[in-house]
């Protein structure tokens, strides 16, 4: 069982966004939720000091795309190189609630990282 990333708008106010990753808990069969921190991705490229956003093609969605790729791959160079394409293909089209697995992210990265 791998990570699943989830996001939802708690209210229709800016800033009321929640982005979580569900991770397997060691020692049992359950999953735990941990809020995704924008800090590591902002240290690479600070598109959005205000944090994450999704559902359009802008700076907040770029920050979320970079954070998801960085958390999934642990590879800063690949994450920076691919995050704008990931934003366009996934993040910009998400609605009020979304979910994506680490498997989906890593499969997309493998497909994109292979030279044509």
C-alpha cells in the first residue's frame, strides 16, 4: 500500500485549502494522514508564498505540482524540470476535491522522463 495525496476546499474562501498525504502506518495495517508541507518545494522554487492552490494554471497550482513531485520522487532536479507539465496535465484541471496515488505520479514521471 502506498501514499495517496488528497486535497479539498474546506470552504469557498481563499486559503481554506487542505492537502494531505495518506501514508501507511508502521506496525499496523492502517493509514495515517499528514498535511503536505509547502516548505520543501518553496525552497526549490517559491512560486507561491501563500501555499497551494489547484483548478487553474497559476502560481499556487505550480507550487502544489512541485510539492507533489518532490514528495513522491525525492528528486529535486526531476521535480523542478517536470512540475509545470504535471501542473498542466493534472493540477490545473482538479475541482474542489481530488485524489492521486503515488503510483500514478511515479508512472507519469517515468513516462515523461524518458527521452523521446
